[in-house]
C-alpha cells in the first residue's frame, strides 16, 4: 500500500514510527535484558535470537554481536544498552 492510501493522521503516525524505529529497537533490547534474567530453557534461546536480530538491525558490528552471543551474559548486553543511552 502506498502512503497516499492512508488518512493524513495515519500518515503522520507511520512517519513518526519510522523516524523513531532505532529508539524503539534500543528500548526493546533493554526489555530483553530483563526478560533474559528470568527466562529459562527454550524461551531463553529464543530471546537470544531476538537479541541478535535487533543488534543486526541496529547495525552493531558483527564482532560485537558474536561476542555477546558467545557469552550469553545479560550483563554484557545491559552494558551495551547502557552505553547507548548514556553516550
């Protein structure tokens, strides 16, 4: 569907979403950190896959993604998210 197929209000909402997409992805990573601390088993593995997908979408260097996924330590991911929000 073309953007013209939406009402002006819907167009503004869509444009705002895409403008904030990076911020939304970083926020989701912060939420995933919390979920990883309490998850177990298959759910935990699925969450790590989600983390990898978000990191790639945010264009985090592949070496850093590999390190995070190799360690599978939520604290490492938390530091990355904290870096983003503090610097």
